[in-house]
């Protein structure tokens, strides 16, 4: 068999799909869902900007970057595309309120949307092109991550960074109109930029929120370099020194199976929205406790013990080491503490953006409850990481109440409604914008595929 007759590699198959994708060919549900995820993502970024979360990313970028054609949330002037994507990726993930694809355990939109928008602004693309870029990035990130399930987490890698860079590269390539051959090179280049360590769990450091921003920035850079002639390995995924072989050494991964229905089955509608600004592994137990409290109103002093139910990955992310979880060290650390989230709901009646401030995590009434939270492991789905969970509440007078969710709220099996997502967007965006601007931005994003350009993004500048 000659080189020309060889079967296409995974990167080449992805590139062919990406370069040929058009918004008008997408199923209506995919177009509508993609726009709604963009809206949700922008709302999260606007809320983070208004609350000065990750302010260092704006000031740091302004120090190192000049002007440019792309928009950074909260940045008054235009930025180069890569820097705008970095700012937006970090801010949109900063509150940990952004969407997640359960099967790949990847925060999808916070890498893909910033890359698609920044590359689209730089290229003067219309809304339909950018919408196609968003969908392409979604489909790539989710498939690259799903091929290995939760194994990335077990290796200490953050899929949102290491897998998200490929979705961002695909999105950037589509937004600037690269052909299939050049897009394949962009994906090959992106493989050498894949990064993201979970060591932030050791002390609540800021690095996790940087991962989607770096993925978005790297994706744009990879596409730009490919457009100017740089080459990347065609076997970046399946090669013996490729992405899976090195990052997951010893684990057999078959990305090809996930690509077999690329362009026929769509993952975009299965990306889960977040009802709470905390790690997804806290959500089902929090909702279960809320269900118990609706049926049996209890004061914190009436609760002797709360036993949380989660799977092995949930234990590692939000319950252990116990000493760190009962007294979160930073606001971001608290987002990965199930004892803190459950205690906040029990004491304050809510888990919301304001629950994760320096003053909130020092609330002694909440910290008095966190040591009463223990856990049991359960398996909720044969599929890895369906984010199921629950609680058993034991009262001081001997009563016991239990509730659980096999699938977290916000996912395909237990969905938030479109109205739920829009209400969430309006609350988040309203922290930064006037009511009129919130509505205008919502209308523009909803009609993204019909717009001649991305001029509406001017509303998110400071």
C-alpha cells in the first residue's frame, strides 16, 4: 500500500469533518443547543468578571499583549486573538459554573467558545461560520475525552485542558476557514500543547481555571501556525509517541470507534449544564439534600450526620483528603468540597455564586457542620462519570431520610430546561451588564447563525 492509499488517521478524519461542517447542514436541535451553551458560557464569564474572579488574567494579559481585533471580557480595548481566547477561557471557567460533558468529564465550552469567537473575530467570520466552529470543537473535545473515560483524572490530568486543546484547535481552524489538510496539521501541533495538571487539589491553587484558557489560546496558536505552513504529526492521536500513548501509557484507547459516526451522531446536545458553581461531583448530593429539606425542613442543629453518596472519582475530587475538605483553604478549594457545599445548603439554604467568597468560606456556622459529613461509595451508571449521588440525613432525634439522583441535574437524563438555562444566564450576566444589554446579548447569541459578524461582542468589554 502506498502512502497515498493509507487509511486516514484520526486527525485527518477529524479535519475532514471540521473543514466541511456548515451551520445550515446541522440538525436544528444541534444549532439551538450550541447557541444555548454559548449563552451559558458568556454568562459565566461575565459573572466572573463582575466579581473580579481571576482579575490577574486580565491585568496579566494587558501587560503582555498589544491591541487586536478580538474581544476579551472586561477588557476595554481589542486584543490579539490568542490573548482574547485566553482571557475568556479563564474567566468563563473561573466560577466553575460552566458546562461539562459527562462521558469525557470535560468542560467543553470554556475552551471551544473562546477559541471560535476570537478566531472568528480575527478572520471577520459571520455568525454561521462561528456556530459551525463551536459545534466542530464540541464534537472533537468530547470524542477525544470520551475515548478514555475517566482515566485522565486517574492519571492526574485535567481533560478540559489536555482534550480541550484539540476542540479549540478544530474550532479555530473552522472559524478561519482552513482546509482539511491544514486543519489536520493544526491538530497535530495542538497535541504538543496539551496540558493541565490536577495538582491544584493539593492546596486550592488557581491553576485549574487557567487550563481552558490555555487550551483556547493554544488552539488558536496551533491553527495560526498551520495556516502559515507549520506541520504537525498526522498520527498525533494513535502514534506510539502520540497523545494517548504518552498521556495514558499502558491504557488501550480506540478513538476510531468514537469517530465512526462523526457528523451523524451529535454530542453537543449531551453536554450538561451546571445548576451550581462548584465541581459537578457535588451537584447530585446537593440536589438530594435539597429534596430531603423540601420534604422535611430541618435546621442545622437538628442534623447529627450527613452521609454523602458518590463514586470513586467523586471521593478523590470532593471528599478526600478529609481534613482539607472540611475546612476549605480558598474559595476555589471550597468548590471541590462536598462537605462545604452540603453545609452551605443546610445552614444558608443555598449554594450559589456568593457561597464561594473569602468571607463565605470562613463562616463558622457552616464550618461547624462540615465535620458531620461522611461518605459512602456507590456506582450510579455503567458509564464512567455520570455524576450521580445522594445523601442520607440522620437527625439528632433518631430519624433518617435519604434521597439520591442517578444522574445529575443538567445532563441529558435529568435536564435543565431552556428556560432554566436562560434564567441562569440572565442572573450571571446581570452582575456585569444593564438589563437592556443582557437582553440584547441574549438575542444576538440566540440568532448567532443568522448574524453577518460578531460585532455584538462589544457589549462584554468593560
